[in-house]
């Protein structure tokens, strides 16, 4: 398998991991997932709607130093680890 395909699979895993992290936060709080009702991603502390620079799996969390770009509040590393684990698992499964 080529490294390019593996990278693409890893990115798909990151995207699904990002969705899973968002769903894990929203479902217990009865917040819509955004598929039927329009519900954009937001900072849990300041409620600022997140935009494209804030929504890149792994990278936006790491570049912002694990903090909200708007209010500076710490964002749990759980999002980073869920995305990384999911991307890695997808790549590993395809590699095998």
C-alpha cells in the first residue's frame, strides 16, 4: 500500500474521530448534532462559534496550545487524543 493512500485513510480517521468527540460532548447534554437542526461547533466556555481555523482535527488544538482561540480557556486534550487514536486505528486497519 502506498504512503499516500495511508495518509488519506489517516485523515478520514481524524475526521470521524473529530465527529465522535463532538458527539460525545453533545449527546449527554442534549445538544443537536447539527445534521438535522443547524447547530455549529462552539467553545463550551465562551460559546463563540468556531470557524474553519478552529476545526482542523489535531492541528487546531495543537497550534492553539490546547486553548480556545477566543477566550483562552483550556480545552481538554480528550479531543486531540480521540482524533489521533481514531486516525491511527483507521490507518493501522488499512495497513494490515
